[in-house]
C-alpha cells in the first residue's frame, strides 16, 4: 500500500492551532497496544498502513488519511493489521490548551 500524501508540516500547524502536539510514530506489522489510557486527549492520523482501534466498545478500521480523536480517559487498543509498518502522526492536547 502506498503512503497517503499528507503534508506533515500542515498537519503539525493545524494541530497546534487545536492545542495538540504532533509526532511521528511507526508500528511494525502485527504490533498490538492493549488497553491504553491517557490523561489527556489524543489525536491520531494514519499516514500509511491499515489499523484497527477498539474504543468505547466499537471497532474502527483506519486507513491512510484517517484521523481520530481519542478523549482523555478512554481505554483503547490499537492493532496494525497491515503486512508492513503503520506510520502515524499522533499528538496529545497540551496542558495550556485544556486550561
């Protein structure tokens, strides 16, 4: 699967305007992150790959270009379903943005 063409600098700037950080994360094939909780809102944007996120009793399938807001305190599990790496932009709401 070809990476989705996304301007990472534009995303970083847009997310900053919404009060979020923006960093790159890469998961290898078959990576699973079980039952994560964060004390701040998390924003994810899948750049490349195919993933499944279980959140609030629902299973969502994300492909390149899909963005998802995970509210603070929400338990979630993430699975890389692809044969290759999953590349994400992820960010957390900065403390000063939630005050």
